[in-house]
């Protein structure tokens, strides 16, 4: 008679105390990846010229549920509670950090939204890792100091809807592989150093695209007609830098007027015009 009672008590404590800790906390590998990111980030404090906001990162502790950490969001509807959102913008207040610190973050394959903007990150965008992010919807890496080129793996994220690489020092060319981002709705590449060629016409094949900003770059050649056709699309917005006559506007006269929708912005000699093309 005592055995059934003992067994019942054992099962009760097992399910109450053990199961929740295993089934209702974030995956261990996700926690380890994020702690590695924190370690790499805080290592920069040794450089006295770098200042980092550690307040919210104090919740990032070993042996704790990373779904309860600040700046982190998980899928609470799933038993595995995978990490889906990381809002890491503005952690670096002054100085600089290496782009290599992003490698652990890119190993969190369940990510849907990643924001690492405004962090004084220097170096090339990590070329490996984006292939793991098969669920990513939004990626914001703007307002840093990334250089080099856009890694090809980034164009393999079929789910991507929002991409912001603005205000960096990215060079090279804008690859026609951008056509692979078939779900892309917003693309911001303004204020970079993309100089090695024309605006790829493949951008016009992105049927979901409704916001495009390429201003303050140094593209050459003509603006593709495939982009001009999007002017017939409701709420279409396009901003392109037209500098030193290197970028021809469709090789035809342009009538400019202000509209609430279907808006193009061309900047020439510090003058802004909203053009209906």
C-alpha cells in the first residue's frame, strides 16, 4: 500500500518541479549562444575607449531561462520556447566592436527578427550564418560601420521581408541575387559605398517590395525600367541618389510633382524632388 503512495508522490514532484524546468525554458544551446555574444561584447569594456550599456544584459545569467531575459523574446506557444526576437540595438554607446561578435547570434536558427543597429560595429558582415536563419523576417544592421560586401548567404533568406543595411560603409556591387528575396517588402541600403555597377534590374521582380531606399550611394548607368513600372503600385516609395549625372533617369524626360503615394525622391546638388516617373 505504501508503494503506490510513494510512487504517486514521486510522480507528482517529478512533473511539478522537473518537467517545467525542462519543457518551459529556452533551449540550452540558444542560451549558450546568447551568453557567448554577451561575453564577446563585454570583453570590449577592457578597451577604455568603448562604452557599453550593460543594464539590460545583467538579466542574461547562466542557468536561467533566457526567455525571461530583457531584449529577448521567445515563442511561448511552443513547448520548446525557441528564441524568435533579439532587440540588440544601441548597446554600444561609444567606441567600436568587431563584427565577429555576431557569429553566436547567427547560430540561433529560430530567429524571426534581429536588430543589431546603432552599435558601432566594424568589419565585414559575417559571411557564414545567414544560411541558418530560415525563418528570419526582419533584419536591421543599419547605422554601424560594416565594410566589405553583402555576403551571398544573406540572399538565401527566402522569408525576409525587411532588410536595413543603411548608414554603413558597404562596398562592391549590389548582386542580382537579390531577386531571391521574393518576400522582401522593404529594402534600405542608403548611405553606403556601393559603387561597382548599375542598380540591378532584378529589384523590379520583387513583387512584394513597396519601400526602396538607395540614396547617397554612387551607382552608375540607368535606373532600371523595371523599377519605374512599380510607380503604378499603391504606396510605392523609392529614394535614389542622383549624383554627377552618373545615374540616368530612365533615359527620358522626367515630370516631377509631389504625391502622397507612388513617391520617388531624387537628390541632385542638395535639392530634393519628389518625382512621378
